[in-house]
C-alpha cells in the first residue's frame, strides 16, 4: 500500500468514526424525544410551543421589547415570547457591561499582584483570595442586602455630578441629541475618528482626523447640540435621566468583582510566564515599568490568555441566572414565571437552554475572532 493510499484510508476511517458518533448521538436524541412525546400522550398532555403567542398576563419590573414603534416597556398584554425577549435583553445588558468592567478590573488586579509596592500587592492578594474562595451567590446577597439596600432613601440620597444614588435605584444623567442633518454629520464624524484609530488606516490618520473635525464643526453649524437630562428626585422615585434598578446594580457588582478575581489570576500567571529577557530588554532601552507593561508585556499576555478569558466570559453570562435570588428579571427568572403561568415547564426549559447555548456560542465566536486577530502572522 502506497503512502497516499494509507493517508487516504486513515482519513476515511477518521471521518467514518466521526460520522458514526454523530449518528448515534442524533439517534439517542430522537429516541429521547419520542419517549417524552409518548409520556406526554399517556397523560393527555400535548407538547407544543403555542403558549409563546398567548397573552403573558404579568408585569416585569424592568425590561424593554422591540416593537414596530421602537423599544417599549413590557406590559401584561404582550405575548409570552416578548416576555422572554425582555428577560434576554436584561441578561445581555448586565452580561455585556460586566464583561467590560471585569476585564478592566481583572487586568488591574493581576498587575497589582506583581506590584513592587507592598501595600498594593497585599491588598490585591487579599481581595483576589476573598472573591475566589466565597460562593458567588453569597457575594450577590451581600452586595444586595448589606450594601445596596443600606443606601439612604431617595429623599436623603446624595448627588454626585448630577447622579442620584439611593436604595430605590441609581439615576444617571442622560445625554440627549438634537435631531436633523446635524446628527447624521456628527455620527459620520464619530465613525471617521474611529477609523483613524484603526491600524490599517494609520497612513491616512491626519486626513481622517481633519475630515472628522470638519464634519463635527459642520454638524454644530447645522444646529447639532448635546445636553444632559439631569434626574430630579421626587417623593418615591426620580424623574429624568437613566434609571438603574438596585437589583441590576447588585448583580453587576457581584459578577464584575467575582469574575475580575479569576481574570486577575489569569493575567498574573501569564505575566509571570513572559520570559525575563523581555523585561530586561525593555529596561535596557529606558522604558519605565508602566511603559514596560503597556508596550511590551501586556501585548504578549493577551495573545495567550484569550481562551482562558473566554471561559470566564462564558461563566459570567451563565451566572447572570443567579439574579433570580434578588428578583432581577433576567431570562431564567422570566422563564420561571412563564412556565408557572402556562404549565409548560419542559418547553420553557428547552427554550431557555437553547438561548443560553446560542449565547455561549456567540461569546466563543467573538473570543476566537479576537484571538485570531491578536496572533502574530506566521507564528503558531
């Protein structure tokens, strides 16, 4: 047998094994589905997703749904699928913000663990060990009960730069833009300036900067203005600005702090794995420690830690389901309400599992794209 025939046979055998495994898995899923359907039929219960189009009949404390007229608050007259969509929106809202904040805080913790300052190093170590060795659910309960709910009431709430912080919620100033052609020119200016920061457009950086400034000036000439809608405290709640519920605040803090502790350890280990010669070379050309980290060490670190960071992002997205413990209306919480209202527990849990699965796939895809972008061409 020639070498080419041997390789072809090995490839065929490997493909046949993979196809066989997938076929067995598909067969087991079909048999499981038939068993569930027969079990439902014996009890006179049908397996159907028609409940998704039925009237929900319950309210959600927060959550917006995209309709033909734009984003509107969820109401009891809307369908169950819209309730699940509102819950998914709440899940995505807290997950995206927590991913960004936990990454920044995690990098800071990882770098602080290796600081030459004894106090900073010990504080980072203590915070990391405490957050990694206590359950997330207990941390979430602590932030909600012992911190957020202990804030002053709305009448006595402190004001910081226009923001109102109270146990009823957090209200932040909201930027508002004038409509018209000036708004579109301002958006074009923002896009132009963003392109200027991309590496592939570096040769035209000055031209893009000039075009962006010119577009922005023209937008202001045509009447484009930005002003802040400041919140005003009332008797029971504030009006204006952007309202953030106490449940969202507590869940965001807990997810950010807990995930940042794990990210910090990942960053610390990767920094220590960088060859000592890299530090010595950066020191030899006169770079300060801050510039050594920013220009030499961290770019190498992020090329190797992206898969590990992706695992933490996946855990964070799934841990948003713990919001049910404090009443945050995320996807899992809303699914439970819909199932109790309709009696469709199996169908509901299948939908929730499918949504979380797709969400995990999207996060994995984005992490893989970022990982490929950070790779050095020609180096595996």
